[in-house]
């Protein structure tokens, strides 16, 4: 079932937060590396949990991870790791927290080589290879959802969804040259 159909099956308590994410963020291109990092951290933290949980905790993640400032997160020390492990506003999982910190360091290296995380060559195969070789806690499903949610891959929305046309107007990477 597509996300477009899925959100319409949700209860009122879940519907609003999913509708906002669906209508304003999902599938739209992200041009800011800190926001790309945010999406990656959220996708990693969703593994094994509901997306509703992650969307509800997003404000807590923003506070805990200094609004996903890559340089700040990459510089985290043991005291920061401990602070995150004690923060009920996020998912307190050692592997996921460590992945966020180490992945911030990886993005800094990519920025040195490619100017920005977003500017990394973007074929699906290149992204998958990059994630497999250099990122932590990024299996195939996490990579695929990250790429789709950030506008690098198609099919975030059904063509009949009114948001689909808005995504196209935002010029997602997957629609370049069409």
C-alpha cells in the first residue's frame, strides 16, 4: 500500500502528523545537508518502530541533535553519547545513536570531496554502494526510504495524489532531464 493510501486509513490521532509529513516533506527534494542528515537519522531510528513514533519524536530529535547540525554532531564526545542515551525525547538505542554520530563524520568527509552530501553522484547504485561502504546502520530498506523520502527516487507519491504535482514542481533529482 502506498503512503498516499496508508495515511487515509489512519486514526485521527495519527492522521494529522502523517498528513503534514506526506503533504509537505515526503518525496520533496532536500537541498540542505543538515536536513538530509536529519532525514537519514530519522529513517535509521525508524527501523523496528512505527513512523508515527518517529514523527512524534522529531522535535525531541531536533533538540537532542542540535537541529541536526552535522559539524556539531560529528564532534560529539562520550558525554554527548551519554546525554543522548538518557534523553527520553529520542530513541535511546546505542547502535542508532552511534550511527548518527559516525554518519555525521562520514558526511563531513563527503562534503570535503563533493562540496555537499546532496551533490554526491546520485544513481541508485552509487547511493547504495556509498551507504554500504561508509555509513552505519543503513540496510537496503533504510537507504531506499531515505532516497525516496528526500526526492532522489520516484514513487513517493502516486501520480493521482495531488501532492505528486507539487513534488514535480520542486524538481526532484529523479525527474531531472525528463
